[in-house]
């Protein structure tokens, strides 16, 4: 299984208007944090940031998928969080060190994609809503993203695509609680330890 993270914003770039294709990177499956488990900040992290995401689960094998057929390659979506160790990123360390440490990818419960069309979703930190600009503000649609990625690598059943949702910077500290909700139903929660 692959975890493919699509960036919502780029360091040192103010506008996304000049970006013509999704920018993505891969994370190992050891980064997944499931079943509402707590996240324990590793000793090497002094500054932790959380990115909000819609998670797409691929449900069939595909390569070079045309955008008009991309909707057939997923049925379920979830909400998730992708953590970044800013102190490692700012120290010019490899992206893998800053983004792919164990537990850095929170995954919520999956629901049929139609649920996301019908009801609003939100993210919270310590029971306060995190302002996001929603799926409509993403530079690329899910279908465009699937078509683009599948040019370079085969998508397999169970692969996860984390499509970051633009939001304000979320600095995370010990004792914080993060959660993702659809309508008022909690899809995940994660306590920071």
C-alpha cells in the first residue's frame, strides 16, 4: 500500500496559480495512526505542524487513468491529518525525515463519497473549529489528481491519497486534541502526548 500526500501549499511560494500539476510525495505505511490512537511526539521533534486532508481510498488497479474515468477508481473518502516536523524541514533535512516518521499520518473512518457531497466536514483542535477553505479551494480535483499520479505509478487497491485542504497553520503541542467531523459525526480524534 502506498500513501501519497498532495501538498496544499508550498514553502516559499505565495500563490499556487503558477503550479500546473499536483506536487506529491510518498509516505510508508508505518506512518499510519489508526483507531483514534494517541500520537506521541518523538524526541527529535521540537516544532510540530498538522495539515488537514481529505483521504481518497483507491478501490481498483489503474495505470494511465483518464480524468473522465478517475471517479470509478474510488468509492470512499475519509478525513485525516498529516504531521510535519518543522524543525527538521527548516534545518534543510530530507522531506522524508520531516514528514514520514512513525505515526505521522492520522486516518479517520471511511464513508461513501456521496456522504461528503451531502454534508459539511470540519476539523477541530481542542474542540474549536479550524478554519479551512474546503474542497472547492483545492487547486486540483480528486479526479485530476488520480489521472496525474497514475501517469507515473500504478495505483493499487488500498492505496491512500491524502489531499491536503488549505487551512491556517496548525501548530500542535502536547495535550492538544485533534478531530475530524462530517456533519456532527466524529470520524477521528487524536490526542497529542
